[in-house]
């Protein structure tokens, strides 16, 4: 199966920047999208043969996830089974025969004007609830988590780790939470396959020519249950694909 994850930073905008042409080229079985910033029906996504599942934020024009799949799921669930984490449209779980696929847009800890992290408390609550949710799923069958997880785990995962230490996405708390997820029986599939690859980024600021200079961050992931890792054929960062400040990431996974 071929799965794409992509923070499109507004799906309506992405549709005007070649999103459907990209889908025609890649021909993935599943597209997992984050930051759709829309409600179903606000735009037509013309993907014949794909079932569409949406989880939109209560606040219009904010957050949101979507899954487009041409493999019919056994079941579909929304959010992460935790009270207080069900208003921002941040997660969709589709169940296939061999594994669960979770599309997620992790909350941003958000830098504030005083140099702190305005939403770090909520972010860490989410991390704990999400880890418990994935562990529960994993007890039933393996899990593939994908999406914009809003963290660069190690220094190799961003261009300028020194100046960004403590900032949203590279705080000790967020990095430790990601380590805790991996310690719960999961693997960062790209880094497992390419442990020493530098310059592999998935997000670039729109400022200061960051993308042209590849001054980016790797914050979009496929995280899989350890026992599923042997089925992972490859993880490819499609950095040449534009249309968002993030690029798509592609997972090719064999049947288990």
C-alpha cells in the first residue's frame, strides 16, 4: 500500500496549486491531510474511487484533518478517545485488515511574545492522551501514525538546532514526549531507514528564503508499530513538491 501524508496548509488553497495533479502523479492508495482549514462541502475534491473522511475543527478555517482512501476501511473513528481533545479536528483513525492508520495534526506549543510556549500544557496533555490511545490500538493490531507531529525530534531533524532550542517544535518537553512515544513500542520509520541522512526536511518557513536554502525542519512523520517495521519498504520525502510550506511524505508498505 502507498500512503501519503501532507500538511496542505489550507486544502482550498492547495487545490489551486496543483493538489489534484499531484494525486494523479503519485497514485497513492491513501492521502492523509492535515491543516485542511475547511468544512466538507466548502470545496469539491474530485478524486473518483476514493472514499473521503473529514474531521473539521469547530472553529471554521482552523486546523482539520482528512483521509481520502481507495481501500475501503473496516471502520473509521475520529479524535483520540480523550475528553477535551475533540474540538479541533486533529485526528482520524481508519482501520484496515492488517493495521490501523492514524492521520494526525498535533497541536503546536506556540511561541509567545515573552519567549515561552503559550500552549505547552495542552500539547503535553495531548501527547499523553495520544500515546495511551495508540498503545490501546496497538494491543489489537499494529498502527501507522502519520502527519504533522509538530516536533523535530533530534538535532539532525532541523537546519539550525542551536538557535531553536526551547522554541515550539524543538523544546525539551516536546522532544521527550516523542521519545516516550517511541519507547512505547513505535519507530520513526524514516529515521530507522536513514539514521544519518542530513538535510531531510518537510517544513520551511516562508521567510528569509528558507526553502530555497533548505533551512527546514523535519516535523512530518510516519511512526509505525515496531513489529510493522519489517513491512516498510521505504519512506520518501517529496521535497520538490510545492503548494504548501510543508511537503508530502510517502510511505510504501508491504502487506503483512
